[in-house]
């Protein structure tokens, strides 16, 4: 194992900046993702060939739709499958990138997008919305649950930051601890709401398990607006994040204002995470596992890690969602599926890193 | 550069959570000098290094670097004139040695740019100078304590600053590497750079430093020319250990400690 790790180290680009092989990886991943999305769109109760899918998409852009294609197909592809696929892809990418950021900035390889309690905040917000709907208070907005979840996530972030604020550099320990404390309080709050919801508690439980069922283009739009720009912004901070893994003294002696960078970057990553959670519920392990695997193959440099994690996250959730949508007899909530697959994987990685540390 | 002011400290106080750590420190350090910072564990050496680097702000008093208030300078500007090798680092990810040393060029490489040929050359030179070129592709998490220490010194050297702060950097090193690093620093000082090194080894300070500052219990105990300040009296006073000053034929001075 030692040998294979050394081989990884020497095969990856040795100089910061010369990412030739890395760029190749990016293009390969983009190609695979595109193909996987088209392939996945064809699978389901009605099977549609990749060629027909391309023709249907081309028809949306003004090309003539061949008569051989069933009239219901465009609806199935454009209004049912593609919104769901895009949602899965964007949520996967967003969570994976946020995972990279949290791991780098909290200097903790085991951090994930939910370490600061964003998931609990979103869940709390969503639970309140669901409870209000249950007791018959109808709210005017069309996206009531996502809005509440998003607000819950942001308020949690605010609470965690102000709790950790006395440490001027926002040290990772105080942030992680604040996250744990705020999460614990919110979890109790969620339990209370579940208790109040009484027999209709199912609605809350299903939301918490995460799902891409019934997602439409408005969900995709919300995600695209949050996830894509934040990923680009976060990529701009790749060098700073690399250096900051070495600790505050080293980073500051290289001219990085660690407190400001950490706050800004964590807020951006958290906004993106909040969007993902608000749309799809809590989907665990993507943000933890994906950056780990990409790091093992490409090394820890965030310049490549961030875009490659994004693409791998997209692929992972697309794969998981396709499995639950197409292959399983009943749809298992996606959050449950990722935890069932991701949990044992996490155990494996954890065990491996522990062994390395003691070697 | 010789004779110009590097750091000036006016009556600086610093405390951690209201426990005083440094009290009434007034100092003025010249450019182009090799300073040793001595004192027992807990005397405030690392804190003084943190203050000189601008990492910590004094509670009261002022710190100036080349006549400018240290805290009025932007971090990014400061990084082009001042570097620090701290005592401890975090190593959570498998960056290799080359990547780690290249990070020292960060203040000189504009955003969206890649390292130039010159940057790569400086990194290679620095790796060779510290005798770690054979480790270039090794993960920093798979190095010994002394090797990581040399990597972080190499990182500081490629930063190419006029002022260098070292916090106990020779503590983990074998004697040959410790001497090599002190010689490297001495050569930099001869080229006009200013080095302040917190040290444990009094003989190392005697051999390499022009001047020493001795801290004891958070106060400046003594400050002056190394060979005048370091003697058996100081050792007895600060460390409560008996010692003897030995003059070697070449005129240099060494301390010999009595272990009984």
C-alpha cells in the first residue's frame, strides 16, 4: 500500500501550476458526466434511446422533431427526467465542493458540508414549514419548504459564526465545536416538531431523508444560481486554501488574512450547501467521501481538487439517483442510499488513515 | 542596510486572557544583524516572535518595522519583506515537499499566474541548500521531524524577504543540519538580511549570533553583544545551572555545563 501511495505522489504533477495530467482528468470527467446524464435520461419506465434524447433536446433548440419519436417523449424527458437529473447533478457537485472547502479550511480531513450544522438548520426550517402546512396555515410562496430550509440554514450559520467569533481568527476548533452545539440544540427542536406533528410526522421524516422526486426547473434554477457561481468563486481561492492547511502562522507569514478568507470562503460554501439542502433534503456522505477519493488520486492541491470533486460529486449522485429511480423495485430515499453506501466506505477510509498514522 | 532600524518596540505589553506574558519590552533591532532570542521555557520567546511577525497585536505599546507601524502594513505587503518559520505546523494533507516549498513563492506570484522558471529555480536551489532535494516528491506527512523542519525553512527562504524570524527551528535537527542552517542564516545576514532566531542552544547563539536578547519571566533580562551577555553568571541566574566559559584558541567562546 505504501508503494502504491508513493507511486500516486510521483505520478501527480510535481509543480504547482503544471497541471497537464489534471486538465486531462477534467476533460475526461466532463465527457463522462455528459454521457452519463444522457444515458440516465433514457432509463426508466419508458426507455428512450440516447439518439432520441439528443433529438428531443435539439428540438427544444428549434430543430424539427422527427415523426418517429412518440409525442409523449419530449414531456417525459424535458419536464420529468432532466429536471431531476440536473437537480441530482448540481446537488452532488455542490456538496462535494463544499466538502473540499470545509476539509481544507477547518484543517480537518473528516469535516463535511454539514460540520457547521447547516443541515440541522435547514431541517429545522423545513420541519417548521411542514408543521405549519399540517396545522393548516398556508403560506403564499410557492417554494415554502425550500425557503424555510434555506432561511434555517442561514440563521444557523449566523449563530455558529457569532458563537465562534471571540476567536478572532475563527479557529477551526471553535467553529467545529460551535457547529456541534448548535446542531444538538436544533436536533432537539426537530424532535419537538416531530412530536407536535403527531400522526402526520411522515412528511417531516421523508423530507429529512432527502429526495429528488418531483423536482422541476425552478429547483434547478435555484441550484444553478447558488452552486455554479460559488464553485467558481471558491476555485479562485484554491491557492489560499492550500496554504491555510498548514496553519495560521504559516499562512499569515505568506500574506493571507486567514480570518477574513476563512469567513468569506465558509460563507460562500455554506450558501451553496444551504441551497442543496433546501432543494433536496439532507444527503450525507457525498461531501465527505468525494473529496477524499479525488485527493487520493490527484493529490491535495485545491486547484484541481475543487473542479474534479465537483464533477465526481455530480457523477456520484447522478449514479445513486439513477439506481434508486430505475433499478430498485421501490424508490429508496436518496439520503438513505448514499448513507448506506457511503457509511461503510467512510469506515474503510477512516480505518485506512488510522493505520497510516500509526505506521 | 547596516545600521538602519529593523524593529522598534516601545514599552510593549502582551497578555493571554489577562495573564501577563510579556511586560514592558522596549527594544530596537538593527538591519543586517543576526539576533538570538534566549530564555527558559515559558519566558515569552515564541510570543515575542509572534509580536515581531505581526501575528499578535500588543495590548499596549507600539511595534514598528523600518519606521512603519507593523499593524498599519497590509499582510500581503508584509509578506514580501518578512517571513516566519514557526515552531509547529499543521500537516493534514499529503502535499509533497516541492509543492510545499513552492508555496513560499505565493506572495510573489500574482493570482491567475503560474510559477515562472525563476520560481522553480529558486525552489530547486533552496531544496539543494537544505539537503532535501531527494525528498522533493515525498509527502510532507511521511517525513521525520527534522526533515519537515528543513522543508519549512526552505519555504521561508524562497519567500526571499529581508527579515527572517525563526522560532526554535534547530530544535528537531541533527547537529550537522542545525549548524548548516545557522551557517545559511549567517550567510544571509552577511548579504544584509536581518535574522531573529529564538534558540535554546546557548553555544549556537555564541557561535552565530551578533547580538542576543535574553527573556526571563516575560521581561527583557538583558540585551547586547552575544559574547558579552552569555556567560556563567547569566546561566546561573536564568537556568540555575553551573557552567564555565571556555576560550578556544581561535578566540571564540564556548560554555561548558557542569552536570553534577
